C-alpha cells in the first residue's frame, strides 16, 4: 500500500494517534531538533524530494504547498543551527 499523504499529513496523523490531536508545524520543527544529524539530513532529503513533486493549482493544494515550504524552511534552519553547534 502506498502512502500518498504529504509530510505534514503523516506527522499530524502520527501525533493524533499518540496524543489525540494533530501536531502543529511548530511542534513538528521542535521535535525535529531531537533527532541526530544523520536522521535530520535524511528527513530533509525526503522532504525536498516531496517538494519537487508536481502540484495542482487548487487553492487547497497551494495552501498545503506553502505550509510545506514554511515547515521545510524552519526544519532547515534548525538543522543548520544544530550542525554549527556540532549536534
């Protein structure tokens, strides 16, 4: 079975199963900092390949894309800060 959900959908679904409510993008980026450098790098690469995929022009799709791009930017900033701190 192929999972066609985007990164945010998968994270929200997992959080909802664990905590009973979806996780905000802010919480996703905070939790991202808890992972090791290799796992963060792999996650960013998967995220980038997801963003390279096609997008349709529906308003919902465009809003999701902006939300994904914002989360990617936050995660990239966290990753770079942690790398500079050698973590």
